[in-house]
C-alpha cells in the first residue's frame, strides 16, 4: 500500500509503516514560522523577536487566534448589536 506521510521525518514513517509493507509516496514538509504567520493573518516576521527560537515562535502562533477570523467575528457581533 502507498501513502502520503505527514511525519516530520522519514525515519519515523519507515519504522511505523515499513513492517506492514506500506511504502511512502512522499513526505509533507513542516511549515516555516513565516508561513504559519501568514496563515494566521499576521505580517511576516511578526513573531521574530530577539532570542526567540523557531519552537517558541510556533508555540506563540499555536496559542494565537487567526486575525481575519477574529475580525470577521467582531464585525458580525457589531452588526447584530446594531439591529
């Protein structure tokens, strides 16, 4: 059987699925902090503060809320309040 792996490493997928006869077609790559910032609606390098590791940036982005979604919810609440 062939599959697409979302594992961060070839070794992890190989150890897990190779004994079952599964062969990976491709591996998905991890998003960069900049790509995560863009997906969340933040400007590029928004979380790039002095001393921040990529891990810390991922953590901060994971605990945030997507700016476009929050703006939309805020507009909808304001619209309902205006009725």
